[in-house]
């Protein structure tokens, strides 16, 4: 956190959808946190390695990388997830 006086801290509950049992994490984040920093925080909280596209939707607006429909390939040209 930046140490700014009067900065708000929010508690977010991040849950995976369509999975049982439910898996979730509670995160404390400062109000000035960017969406990129929030993305990185979620990756760390779930132990993920940033292997999939992500997006945030706020007030009907999408933020994040857009999928072009192209598959990713490794150095040998094999399709990877």
C-alpha cells in the first residue's frame, strides 16, 4: 500500500464460478490499486501462473486483453492452452 493518509481499503471476495465445492479468496485491497495490480493479486492468491486471458467488467465496460481467436503456440509450433 502507498501509505496515503485516509486511503480506503476494500475487502473483496473473489469466487470461482461453476465449480463445486466453492473456491474463493478474500482480499484486502487499497482504493488506489490499479486493475492490473488487482489482476496480479488474484493470480497470486489462487496460485495461478497468468496462463489465461482475463477481463474485468465494471458498469458495463470491459477492461483486459481481447481474445483474437488465435491459438497460442510454443516454440515447436504446437498448440498450447
